[in-house]
C-alpha cells in the first residue's frame, strides 16, 4: 500500500496581477539607442538661437549645480582645482595640503604645537587660542613660499624646454626668433617673476606673523614688539575676524570671512538667468593671444604634475642628469624619438654630454644650481623651525612648574628666522646673473652674432 503524498496547491492569483515583464537584450539596446537619439535632439534644440528653457528645467539645472558644488567642496584630493600656482593665498589651507605636496599629519602636529605652546598658562582665554591658531596658519603659509614656488619654477622651466622639443620634432628646426622668445620667457616670466613674486609674498606673510605674535604677547600680558607692513591695525581687530582671515594676509579679510561663512559658490536664482542661444565665437575671443594664454597655462602646471604623480606617469626631472638630457634634447635635438603621448612628449633616455666648454651644458648647470638653491632654502627653513619646536622648553627657562612661561624670546626667534629667509631672494639674483650669461653665450653661438651686438 503506497503512502499518500500531499500536494501544495498554489494560491489563486489576484485579479489584475501580471507576471514580471521580461525584456530581451535586443529590446534593451533599442531603448538605449532611442534615449541617445532623444538626447542628441534635445542638445540640437538647446543650441538653436532663441531657445528658452522651461522654469522646471532651470530649477533642475540649478539644483544639479548646487549638488556638484557641494561635492567639490568636500574634495581634498589633488583634483579639487585646475588652477594652483603656489597655494599661498588659498582660502582653505588644510584642503590644499595634498595639492601643495605637504603632509596632513605634519600640518596637524604644527597647529597643535602652536596651540599648546602659545596658550599655556591661559587655557581659558578664547582670544589667545584664536591668535595661536592664526599664528600657526600664517607661519605655515610663510614656510610654503620655499616649498611650492621652487617646484613651480622647475615645472615652468621644463615646460618651456618640452615645447622646444615638440616644435623641433614637428619642424625639425627651431628658428632664431623662437629661440629668442624662449630666452625672454625664461629670464623674465619664469626666473625673475618667481623671485619677485616670492619676495613680495614672503615679506607680506612674515609681517602678518610678526603682527600676530606681537598681539598674542600683548594679550598674554607680555611686551610686544614693533611690526612692519601695517598689519598691526588689522590684527588689533582680531575679535571681528575669523582664524582663516587672520592667518591669510594675501587676501582681503572680508573676502575670506564671507567665503567661509557661505562655504559654497552662489548660484544665481533662476529668475535672473538669461539664455541667448548659441552664438558664433568672435575672432577676438577665439584667437587667444600668447600674452593671455601663458599666465593661465602656468597656473595649471602644478595640478597637472600632481595628477601625473598620482597616476605614476610624471616625467619631471628630479636629478641633474635627467635635467641635462632634457636641455640637450631641446636645444641640440639629440635622441629625437617618438616620445610619449600629448603635445609635450617625454624625452627618451640619452647619455648626458657634460662638456665644460659647451654653452648648453653651462646653461643646464646654471639653471639647476638656481633651482636647487631655491629648493634647499625651503628645507633649511623647515629644519630650523622643527629644531625650534623641539628645543623650546629649554629656551624658555621656567622659574617654577606653576609659573606662566615667557614666550617673547620664542616669538622673536620665530620672526627673526623667517626674516632671515627673505635674504634668499637677494642671493637668487646672483644665480639669475649666471643663467643670463649662459643664455647670452648660447644665443651668440646659435644666432652667430658678435659678442658686442645687442
């Protein structure tokens, strides 16, 4: 006798219910194709003269712009901006650390040291904490002068040389006029511009450090010292300013304060939007002159280098041998191979020819000595500040564990060390003179002009 097996009866489907609709891959591809066609038709419509988008579309576009801007403000990577030269006047100092090639941990330790040292004995005073943080930010900006400007100068010099490499591969010869243009760009818009710009900004930042240190000492009941540059009046009203505005002397305090309060780029209301459709670009706007293109291009060198470093494709020379190869390929045309992709290909490896009597070798040596001296000053300044931070306890000389320390000697050493670094720009003029002599010797040989002619 067989066992009885119970069968499960499926429930009766509800009226109106349907099974899930399945689509084939062919149908999906047809739908994607139709969407692309609709998008292309919409783009053609919006580009026609006189097109006026609807209020609903304007509101959607405005919301998208706001969301994109908020996402951009949260970005702290090397891709958060496309224009970045030295980072001395940035609004958010901590956000720009990766772009400037600096360590976030070192920055946090730097700020903690300033807060701990200059606030000791006055832990409850908010004004002293505020001035200590502003002093730390201003000092970090001042140290950045000899960190980002030398790197930008190296990138600008290499950029000009790679342009010569590319033009030589395209035309097989560099004309005398083009060589004169490159020499003028090197001497005026690269070396001299970096020196003068760095000197001006370093002096302004050091004056703000001096004013902040003096005001902090006064708040602690100690004797201040004489300040320069008119920053004392601005710092004396520190109650009305934020920490970021006090620590940034290269931008108006009101601009910095408003930017940090808003924390977003203001998007105009859709009622103020206007659309005129597409227009043919005028000759003046399409033909961008070299005088306008070069300043814009120079602000993109450092962001491009940071992205290449993140991808592992950076070709910037970091030693004299690689730099000599690039100079020889640009000015002599050696090893003109296929190179890498892009308008400025990477030079192929060649054996450097360091001829002491060659004007090209002399120019490479003079340029590299200038770049290295600029860079080493930044390492020297940071080393001196770290030594000051490590030995500040022994330099203060406490009378008793409960005594409030006197910070005036420490503040004076800090300001004098930064003022001493400004003398570097005077020494850079000697290196520039060597570069100018090497460029002149090269032009005399290439253009076949007598030494006494202009």
